[in-house]
């Protein structure tokens, strides 16, 4: 691995990359992301979540997401971004029960966080939201995630966004953006999120909460 660390580039995802990106996400993010893993979103080796795939496709089409790709064409990291809609509302009906439970949590968190962001960053009328951050397990610990976020922030600035925001359901993604100087604006502990009086997500440590980070696209 040591001799291969620099043999990759980070660039904007194109529609031609869609299948390669989805293949990477099926193998890693769909299975490993803490909420997905907890609800057992992917139960079998050859199964997938069509609703999540469609969500990812939509982000790719916005042309502000990035991938880390090796010189041999292997996708080793993905950061899917999209313009933040002020009114999160319902994302529409989801027929995948497990994915729907994750969406309910994320939508709930987003609604709570939105007024906090508006108060903290009143002049930010165009926000790029990092929605999916994934790294090949063989490349974790080598700065790929941080490089993807850094490039996303650069693209956000070039495309006229005032702010870049990262919603972290994982302790590890939160640690990455924190080290990059992002400000933690809000957090919701998993134990405080309940449906019908019952805690829904009892994730193992260190994944204890959903955290919301942000950074100006022009600040140091």
C-alpha cells in the first residue's frame, strides 16, 4: 500500500462514472455506514436498496460530487454532494421499510438543524450538503475522506456556494471534518431519538449521535 498512496486522483463525478460509483457504494457504504449496518439494509451479498441507489444517482447528476480513483480506474472513495433545500419536508414515500426508517431520522434531524444553521450563518443562501462519504476499506486511514471533503469545499466555492455542510451519522466522518476545521453546529444523540416512545437506533460505540458540521467556502 505504501507505494500506491499517491497513485490516485480526485475529480468531479460524471454521469459516465455512475455505475462504477454505485458498485463502490454497494460494496462499502450501503453495508458499512453505521445506520445502514444497524438496520441491516443489505442482508445478502447480491442485494441492494433501489431507493438509495436512486438517491445517489440524483446527487451525481448535480455535477458537484467527487471521487477518488486510482490510475487503474478503481474507485476508492466517493463524496456525493447536493444543493441543500431549505424546506426538507418529506422526501416522498419510500417503500423500502429499513431505508425509510433511516430517512425518518435524517429528515427529523435536518428539520431541527435548519433554523440553527440559519441563525449561525445568516448570509449563507446557497449551501452544498455532503450526503454520502465512503472510502474503500483497504484505503481507510490514508486521508482519502479528508481529501474528498477538501475538494468538495473547493468545488463549492467555485460554483458559488457560501457554505458547505456535512451531516455525519458516523463518528469517523465527524472526526474527519472536525480535523478539517469544520464547526459542529448541532448534534442529536441516537438515544434521544424515539418513535412511539421507543429508542429506534441503538448503535454501538463510538457511533453515539448524528452531528452537523459546516464551514464557509471562503474562510481559511
